[in-house]
C-alpha cells in the first residue's frame, strides 16, 4: 500500500481545500458545481472513400495530357490467359510458350548454381558408393578413396608428420615457366611441356567434403598441388584444415554405413578422390591430401597432371602487393567462357601486418613467430586453402584461411598462413635423415665389396692362364 501524499495541488487557501485522493485536491465550492454535459459526438465519423484503382504495370509517373487516364487504363481489358498445355493433336500447330518477364538477380543465379553443384557432388557420391558395393564382391579390386571418418582419424594420427617421399623446393623467384599468372588466365606466364613432353593443367583445384545419408552436408574449399612425388602415387594437394574439421560434428558413431568422401575437381573437369591424408598442421590450418592416381570420371579429354605451384619460403614485407585466389563455382565455367569472362579471379590487396600465436604484432626478418598474415582484402567463401601470390615474384607466399570480420573484429581483414610454415611438413632440400645415410653407406660398401670380388676373380683367372 503506497503512502498518501499530503501535498495540496489546488491554488486556493488551505481552509477552503479538501483532499480527494493521494494526488488530487480541489476547493470545497468546486464540488457543488454542475458537471458539463457530455459531447453528443465523441468521435468524428470516418469518411468512407472509394478505393483507388490500381495503376497499370507500365505507369511510371503522372498521366500526360492527351493520353489515357488512370481509370481508362484500369478499365482496359485484361490480356488473355496463357493457353493450357494439353494433349497435342496430330497436325495441330504448336504455340510456343511466352518467355518469362521476371529476370533473376545475379545473387539468385549464384544460389541456383551453388545448389546444382551440391546436387552434383551428392550424385557423384551415390555413384561412388554403388561402385564400391559392386566391387566388394571382387577381392582383386582395391578401394582408392577414404571416407571422412578415416580422414579425420588420420588427421589426428599424422599431426606434424613429415612427408618422406615428396620434396618441396625453395622457389623465391621462379622463372617465367613457373610464375603464376594473376591476370585472369590459368597457368603460368610461359608454359612449357613437362618432362617427357607431357602437358600440364592448372594446379589450383576445388576441394569438396561430402557427407551423404539422411542429413547431407557439403563443405567446399580450395587447394593447390605442391611437391614432387617419387613413384606412381597420386599428387599432393595443400588445403585448409578447418573445412574438414567442420564435418566432424555431423558424423555420428552409427554413421559408418553412411557414405562420405572428399572430391578434388580439376580445371579440366576431372574429379579425383582423396585416398589418404599425408600430414596436417592444425595450428597453421594446413592439410596435405593424397589424390587417387586416376579420376573417377574418365572422358575423351586427356588426363593431364596438375602443375605444382612455386612456394616462396621468405614472407614478403608489410605493404607488399599480393593477389588472393577467389573461389568460382565449377559449373559456371561454360557460362564464363561464353561471356568471355576470365577463367580465374583474384582479389588484389596488400600485406597489412603479421601476428604471432597470441595475436601480437610480429616483425619479418626477426626471430618472431609468424603465425598469421593479415591482408587488406577479404577472401570470399570457398577460397579457404587457396594460394596468396606475391605480384612481384609470382610465387605463393601464403595460404588463405578466412576473414577477421567473421571472428568479431570491427575492421574487415583477410588472414592467411605464411607459406614458410608449409615447409615444416616436408624434408629440407638436400637434407638426408640418419636412416637414409646409413642405407647409402651400406649400399656403397656392398658395391665396393662387389668390385673387390670381381677384381680378385679376374686376377685368379689371369694366374691360371
């Protein structure tokens, strides 16, 4: 119960005022006055106006003198409805359907192409699963692709593993035959045939992690070919790790029967599967994926090997001009070719600064740990794992990771992993392990013993003659 206020609100003297309630007080003579009569019409009567006729679709302003009025345009007969499509009688003329006047926006077109690309990947996964089920009855046929559960397990087991069968060379200033083009065309500035006269195709690829079943998921990123492989195994693809990690939350303990795979799409249209995960460096968001030797969709187009990209071990200084690879939907390649658009797109920017592992500013040329490279341009979705190319040298100086705006930063910056961190997953050029040195020493001793034995045998034959 609230306290009663004793403050008098009326302006008359205190003896002539009386308290009505806690907030209003009036004079005694005011209570004997006759109250005013209520109004006869408390609210004005609303005016009902006839509805305005709708404007025609072609009306864009006031009606010009001498032209049809709005009412005449509204009273014009409606266009006849489109003819219904029924069974066509033999010999009857066929009336073509009227073209749609609703033009789709570029965003809607891009969304439709993205959905079509996801459906293409899911159909490819279904066909691959059917092929695997039919091959289970033939023990001589070996499965050449790994599912997502196997790749995630290999990522944990092979963290920081050094690839022994692949070498990665230092290419800080590659020649014209190795420099990456950033003018919209794929490939290098002066392409030359590879060893043996074989041609090569662009090494930048699209990596897609696909999960089938009732809850389908598709995670798309970019990648590029690296290293020189020894043997007949598939090539190595460098990509980002967070896209594969994002699929972990959708895998259930009972999802072993659910089909899943990782596809790599080359610029020639061939689709490769990933047979294994060679190494990973989660701190730097790096993965090394091993491709299958042959694509799963052989066609009349010749199968060309992927051209490896030159990797620069020296990070460029701040304010250096770089080009960041932009992801393009593979299904839009034909449309871009017909419209004479460039095959690839690059976002131009500069190196803003470097950060260490805890977010402090790091300096190039010192003992500071360069954990991230901040860029003035923001990468587009799907560009993670793609190359960051130095415009001066034409070599890869970073691997795209994402945008700081997506992690709560007010300013929009792109950030990437410096390319020097990629060399931690390969042997140093010219470096030999202890096991290799022992093996070479043993082979040299065996050759010397064989030569000594042959010399003794020739001497004994000469004495016998």
